[in-house]
C-alpha cells in the first residue's frame, strides 16, 4: 500500500494543475486505487522533488500512477 503524505499530495496537485493534460475516455474500464493502467494510456511524469510518480487523466479524474508497475496509487478529485 502506498501512502502519499499530505504535503506530497499538495505538490502533486500543484504540479498537475500547472501542467494540464487532455482527459481520455476508457469505455468499459473501471479505474480504482490498485488498478493497473492499460499500456495504451500515456503516463506523464510528475517532475517534482521527492515525487516518483506519473499521472494521467481519465474521464475527467486525475490518477497518480506508479510508473514501474502502472498501478494507480492515488486519485485526485
């Protein structure tokens, strides 16, 4: 289980807000914490200190993804 500290979440939120990407749709795919993001989905690295995650936006929701496993570790509303 990955725990993202509140200060880390703030850094991630600010980064994602400053680097918006287009939302994509994945019909028939339900994404939750722990779900592996399909290989067809492009991940965008979060370029911030002490943050080793990527993100993607699906259905208008931002998901924080562990790049090595492509597993969703956090969702931002």
